């Protein structure tokens, strides 16, 4: 009897393995959705749309972008974490949410390691310190002096509590000895709109959402938080050049699938993603938005995510930052 049960169990395992292989071979046969946990307009959304059309051509099915903002990224991340691991629902993740939220929220509803399978890195970008041009401020030193002279008068936007913009704002306050009020939004797009409208004074964010507005004079860019100037905004100094040394912050954007997704599907996705990112069109669009394309294998992204989770945990702990 026990021998029969054992044989049945072995047969079931073999059937499962065989069916999984067949599933991977027949994938994809319906549209794929890239879930963006922010509103349209920011670099997370930009990164998803940067690759969607090209991936669609490579994979032979529509690749759609769906924005699910809210909860400082937790709504979109939860949705993908709980989705069927069949390769049809993917997450385009943002470092502030993916490795920042786990240290800030006691119950984020998802785990960056347990709930997701890495697919590949997409883009990396520094931050730009941008302000409403109606403020009587022309450079970074003037911003710091104004904030010190008027504590609590200025406010700054973020794409949500726990985002890199939030971390950037709190680190800025610590390094400059200023008090500026935090105003969280449901993504970079709405924050940029209110910055142009004067509802908020300052936004430290990735270039993609503000480069065109700075070029048009609708926003004033004071500095970039990278080691070198942006090709799209060559006149704007780095924070080091502008008088705030050691204030460097980068954001990264990557693709993840729900945990348990077939490794063969993950590999197909990684190859399609790499092909999309390495196209001349994608590189030109990224350069124009002040964003750098960067690719990784699934294993490399997994190792990188673990290191970043530890790194940002230390940054958040040191800054004593809390969720609003």
C-alpha cells in the first residue's frame, strides 16, 4: 500500500514538472501587464513605457502598462505579489519602495525577497533638486540660506512616504540644518504638477519627470545629486559643485515577477527586457531624460536587491526617518 502511494506521489511530481515545462514553452499566449506602483509621469512609469513596445514585438503579445498608485507603492507591490506566477503580471519597481518600504512600514503587505522573483535591472538615475521658479532663490546656497532664515516656511514634495524623494528630503534637512515640511504624493507626476503650480516649493526627484519643465523654465533646477552633470541639463551643477558635498543619491528601477514564476519564463523575460533596453531608440530616450540604462541577469538583480535592502535600512535608521 505504501509502495503504491509512493509511486502515485512520484507520478504526480513528474506530471507537475512536465506540465510546468509545457507551460513555459507555450508562454506567452496572451497580453502581459507591467504594473507601475506610481501615477503616470515619473521615472518608474517612464522606465515601463521605455520597454513595453519593444518587449511586445520580441514576445509577440501586447505588453501593457498599468498604473496602480497609492499606499507609497504598497498597493501596486501587493497586487503583483499576490498575482498568479504565470509571467503575465509583472512589477516595474522603484528602489525607494522596494528596499525602503520594508524598513518603514510594519505591515507593507509584501516582502521584497520572499514575494518576488528578479527579472532584470532597467534604469538608474540621480536626483535633481528642483524648485518653483517664483521663489526668490537662484541657486543651492540661496535655498539653504532661505530655509535657515525661514524655518518651516518651505515644503518639499515626495512620491510617497518612504520614497527616495522622502529620504532625500530628510537627508537634505539633516545635512543643511534646516526644517522643511514634507508633503507626500501618490507619485512623481502629481508632485511635479503641484510644484509648477506653486502648491509645493521643492522636489528632489529623478530627472525624467522634470528635465523638460526645467528646460522650458516652468521649474528651476538647482543641482543634480550625482557625480557628474546631466547631458540634458549641462548648465546645472552637481551638489558638490553647488556647495553641498557628499550629498549623492541614485534611484534604480527594475522588473520583478511574482515568486514562483517558472525560471524559463524569467529567462525569456530577461532576454526581451535586455533587447528592449539595448536598442538605440531606448538609449536615446533615456539620455534625453537624464537616465542611465543598466542591465542585470536575474541572479545579479537578486544579489543587488539584498545588498540595497541592507544599505537603505542603515540609511533610514541613521536618519531616524518615520512614515508620515
